[in-house]
């Protein structure tokens, strides 16, 4: 028990210092990028969790700082879910439904605080809903981080996926599990020891993983995904072959087409293909690379008077998009308008009403 009294403030204080350093770096270099702002919010929520024991009253009613830290700390999984969606998929925005879901989840601990403060009543139903939500957000975030690793063209970020899943996702799951059984089947000292170990391991892994990034590769610039450009004046032989396979052979149309299949078609190691697409063509993930060719084909089809009667969905499916939703999102991100509006405008420009 004495060792815990010594280690607890040391580990929590060290973790808070590292997360504050990460916040300072993100605020200084990436404050205009949405993924960085969500990461800052996630770090603040983690710090709030680390501060909860500091403000927890030994007896009597809960103080205001404790209530605020406790309410903010449960938002870590929700911010984690948003962060991995934005960072790993290089998104610059999140749909209103996702924000509404996070906001609704955030209201639960606030309602609990209000009930305790006004009526001195702790709602077990709200507590259960919060824990279920924390587990759901954590698992969803871990799955998103893991599933897209094959398409990630930033090698340092690709290697970081597993570390982030194990560190932050695993930390969330472990802490949630410990809190669910705290003071029940698990002794307080054991739960506290496991929590301290989880904090130490998670902080160490996150620090090693994130601080090794170069600043220019950490986050995508806050602009629409880049349209594919023609190869440079003096492209490498591999870049020339990549362009031929994609633009001329239209390999992107194939169902389930992946970077592994592309590398096999080219007879090249996968890491060289990743390096060429990222280093020479400027794409951060393989899906954006494929979509750039697909959107080029779709733009040409939508502007073609001979295809004015062809349904937009048919054009999108023929170009390799699996469904209408991903196509619409990719097109709006690239053009700032719907495919229907784009077609109407281009046909009007050509003198066809």
C-alpha cells in the first residue's frame, strides 16, 4: 500500500506532463486541423481521468472539480472514436449524426452530476448506459484503426495503428472493466495497481509512437483530398507503370482491388509501391489514390452529352465505387457539390439543357 502511495502521484504526474506536451505540440503546429483539435480534446479528457483521484472526496458530497473531471473523463472513448476516424482516414470533417451521437453520450454524465447535486440521487441506469457507451466507442475506434491498416501509405502511421489500438483502446477497455468491478469482486488495491500499470504502459506507447512522427506527415492539410495529377516530368519507372496500370488499364475498377493486388500485377514489393504512391503522387492512403482515378472517369462521364441519360449510380458502380454513399462523400469532398449539380453545370456549359 505504501508503494502505491508513492507510485500513484509519480505515474499520474508523469503521464499528465507527457499529454500536456502532446497538447502543446498539436496546438502549436496543427491547431487549424480538425483531427488535431479532436486529439487535444481526447488528451484533455485523459488528463481529467488522471486528475479524478486528486479531487475525489474521502467522504461527504462531491466537490465541483471532481464532478467536472469525472464527467469529462468518460468522454475519452468517444473522442478516441472520432480521432481514429479523422486521422487514419485523413478526413477533415465528421457528419452531424456522429457529432449528435457524441453530444448525446456526453449529456449522460452531466445529467448524473445534476441528479447527484440537486437530489443527492445516483442513477444506476445512467451509470450502466455510460459504461456500455464507453465500451462501444472504444471497440469501434479500435476496429477502425485496425481495419484500414492495409490502405495506409504513411509508413510511420501504419506501424502506429497497432500501437494505438493496444495502448489507448486497450487502456480504455481495461479501465472500464476495472471500474465496473471496483469495490465488488476486485479489491481496491488490485484495481488501483492495474490502473497504474495501464496508465504507465499506455502513456509510454503513445509517447514513443506519436513523438517519432515528422510534423509534415502527422496530419493531412485542411483541404479537400488532392485530385490526381499527371505524373511528374521525370517520373520514376515505377511511377510510369503505376500510371499505365491505373489510367490506361483501369485496374481501379476491379472489385476488391487492393495495394497487394496492385503490387503483384506490377511485380514489385509492396513497400516500393506504397512509397511511390505516397512519395511521388502525394497520397496518404490507398483509397484516396483509387478514388482519384475513379473520380476522373466519373467527371468525364458526367460531362459527356452522350451519357446524359445514364444513371449516376451506374456510372459510379462502373468506375469501381461499391455503393452510392462512399461515392457521394468522395465526390462532394473533391468538387464541393453533388454529382447531379456537377452534371447539370457541365452539360449547361456545353450548351445542352
